C-alpha cells in the first residue's frame, strides 16, 4: 500500500473507533508485504468485526492474545 492508502485506512479506522466509542482502542499495525496485522484492545470479537464493517477494512482472522512476552520476560 502506498502512504496515501495507508493514511486513508488510518483515517477510516479512526472514524470507526469514534463511532464505536470506548469499547475499542487501536494500538498499532504492522504492514508486511501483502498483509497488515492490526493490534487492538477491544471488548469483544464482535466489536472488532463492527470496526471492520464501519471502516471498510476487511478481516480475514481474529486471534486473541492472552499473553505478551518481551526481552525483559527473561529476567523473571
């Protein structure tokens, strides 16, 4: 995607989040080749699906992330 397309997608996402309210928060997205991985804090899977519907951004899969590790995890 071009920078113009990415900016448009970000604007569409922000508008959808404003419409939904506090049940969803966009953390960030990873853009890799032909895929984009979006990270959200959301009240439910349905909230994420509603966001996709309102923003026009398609979803192919939703995965719940129950734990996060990072380099500091090794110090525990």
